[in-house]
């Protein structure tokens, strides 16, 4: 698994390791199911290229006096069929994920010695109900982030 590299990983101090796993699904068709007078759209999907680039940004602690020694870390999940992963070593503290196209800035806490996984999901395409049928909108993209409860911190917006 590729690593995000040296930006903050070589600095001394408490660290944790985060594995980012990206699942990318591309919807290829929408099937309409009619039951009991109700329409349900069921998507057909295939795994897609999971390459992505995002940034982990340190969030300064209000009580910190002086400059925060942590720096933003760019992370690249390599190209290839979903799912794909990248590992990054981050200094302990509060961090935020800045992922282009994802409205929320999900936050998480890294403790000394922590090892955990953050799940990233991209769904390209959307099944939309139109009258009594289902239509695929191939241009819609939805993104989601799942952080373990033990590391999740309140998010800023989104």
C-alpha cells in the first residue's frame, strides 16, 4: 500500500497511522421494480477506478500556544479498480479531510499509537424516479466518509 510520504511523518512526536480506503462505484443502469403500487429504483453498478487526491489538514487546538508544528498532508490513493488504499502517518491531534467534491469537512482525532481505517465512497451516477420509470443520471456524483466512532470529531459544516 502506498504511503502519503514524508511531509509530517518524519517529525518527532506522537503519531498515529490512518489507512484511507476508497470504494468507487459507477452506476451503469437503473431497473424499475413495481410492487404493491410502489416504484422502487434498483441501480446496477460496477467497481470503477478508485484514484483520488485529497488533503488532511491539521486543526489547531484552541489552547495551543505558539505555532502548530503539524502541516497539511496530501494523500493520493493510487489508480486501479475499487477498492484501493493508502496509508498515512499523522502527528497526534485533530485533523480534517479536505476532499474536492465532498461538501463536508469530516474531522477525526489521531492519538499516539492509533491505527485505524477511514472509508471513502464515491458513487458516480444516480437512479432517479421519473413518472413510472427509473432513469440513470450519469453526471451526478455522491461522496461519503466513514470514520470510526472512537476517532470521529464534530465536523465543520456540510
